[in-house]
C-alpha cells in the first residue's frame, strides 16, 4: 500500500472519502489518549502543521492494544479509511491497522502541555517537533525560496562570498578570530569568520551589474537582547549604477514581493501564528498594500524631541543630531507616529560605516534603514562611496587598518562609477513576519554567548 503524506491526504480528502479508499501514512505521535475501547492519536509527518487525527477502535483496529501503548514521540504506521468528522469539521483516519515502528522512551520531554520558548531552547534537538517551530521553520524555508526567486527574476546573480575572511567590514571589532598554531599560521594576515559578505559581493557587481549573496554570517556580540545571535543569515544585494532613492524603491519592492509570497503559500502557518498574535495577518496585509514612509534622519530627531517635550518617556530621552537611535526610538517612529514601515534616510556620517557615500553637506551619508513595527530596523542600505580619496580619508578618520581592504578601495580606480546595496538580517525578517518575540526562535539551532550544545 502506497504511503501518502498527510498534506496530500487533506488536499484530496473529499475524493478519498467519496471513494472510500484505504489510506496509509507513516509519522509520529504528538498526543495519544484512549477511553477504553476507543482512542485518539494526533499524528504528524511534517507535511503540514496540524497533522491529522487517527481514531483506533478495539473492534476494528488490528493491534489496538499496541496503539494504546504508543507514546508521544513514537514513530507509527497507520492504515485506514479517511472520514469527515462533523463535530470538529476536520478529516480523520479511522484506523484498520496500526503498528508502532519505534517506541519513544517515557522521558520524552515534549508532552501534552504548553512549553515555554525558553524551555524549548534547552532541547533544540527536539523542539523542531513542536507546532510552533514547525510553522516557523516552514515559513523560513518558503522565505528563502521567495528571496532567491525575486532576485533571479530580476536579473541578479547569486555569488558565494567567503566565510573565512581577513576584513571586519563594519569595523566594529565583533568578528570571531580563527585560532591557529602560532608557530605556523595557516593564514596571513589573521583570519576570522565573516561578519558580512558585502565587500566581496561588491566586486562582482562591477562584473554582472546585479548580484546578491545570501549566507551565514558571524558576530562576536555579547548582547543578550531578543534581537541578537552570534550566527545568522544575511541577504546582501549589490547593484551598479543606482543611487539611494533607486535602492529604496528596490528594497520596498523586495519586501512586498516576498511577503506576498508567504501570504499566498504559507496560509496554514500564518493562521497558526495569527492565533498566537492576532495582529500578524493585518500587519502583513498592511505591509504589502501601503506605500512605505520616507523620512529624513534630521526630521526623525525633531519628531523624537517633540515626543519627549510632550511627555513621552523613552529609556533614553537624550535625543540629539548624531545619536545612534535605539530600537525603542525606531519603533516609536514606525509604530506611534506613522503606523507603517519607514525608510529613515541620510544619517550622520559619524554613526555609519566607512564605505557609505558622503553627501554634499559633508555631514551625512547616503544611507537608509528600513524600520518596521514590532522590530525596528531590519534593513540597512546605502549608496557606496565611489571616490577613492574620500574613501581613504574615511578609513584614516576611523582608524581602520586598510591593509586587509586595500583591494576593496582599489575598485574605485577601475571604472567604479556608482553602486548601492543593502543588508537584511534574515532571522529578523522571520521574527517580524510571524510576530516571534525572540530571534533565537527563528533559526533551527541558535548560537549565542554560552550556547553551542547542538
């Protein structure tokens, strides 16, 4: 008998019921309860979130006693007839045969109760069996597909940038150094894990015009906020011959496109998370249908000053031009003032990276951050500095050792007319779309200070 995935059963359920066909599944048990001569198993095989209910009866199910003893987590085989249960308006399998393929030990930690996300992080090797993590990882999977689809459909080439590197990119000093034998170093200069693929992918923008890199990045940031990981994925496109306004238009199209894809292809998962966070569905629909706000950094500072003057209390009320805004300030702007995603543009040069293009005022750079309700900043982008001398001056001002990035600066000597790009933290995007409160719950195996058990 052909083994059928549960999602396929649900899709073809009406026809299977009408024909009274025998169906066969293999999967695992989420819950099992029996009431003497009848029992109910919540079974799943990973093809959908809800799984399917299996009904087993003493008078009609082969191996009824075996079914009663099957524990949560056990792998099972079920054969039976598909039936529509009018009481809960769901399809179920009425089992004619049951087999326990592999019993689960009694100490299996996922039982029929609500587990906290903190507890689930302590059993990361098992938390993927919960509905919450299955739904989150399903959306993560679809988003990856949608991201590649968007770029490929718009003429971008995917470039694999190095994971082992000698540059810090952002200049924040948060890179993980690779330990070597001091007597015989493998790399010269000192190597580290990449914090960003941007500098490398820029080289291929000068070859293909439109490129992107999408892969893991690493930062030795000891922050223990709900938005920080030591290992995470970054989406970093780079486009030749465009300026900041054109980049912002691309970012908005990109975000809307991939969110539309998730709305269309992850309805079951969105429904699941909407039950946990009722605002999610409206947030996504609002995002794809409304034009994003564009706001100058200078104007944002004035709006925040006004909020403080009128009595709003931030944790940090010291608002001034040149301030590196915190998440609370970013969220206030997009949640309280505008109630929509906001592009904050033209930041002071002193709080931005060395490679961003200096504006004519010599005080700001052509950079923008996309701020979204519920999270704050999720995209950072800029037009890149195309002037060799200005770029060299910036590295000197910031005390950056140019030896490891001289190749990057030298690009300006060889036909580098203009280029712009952005970086998007993939896990923060998942966090935003699903209303997940901690970024550690958007990645299969989170890495953060003190945690690398799996």
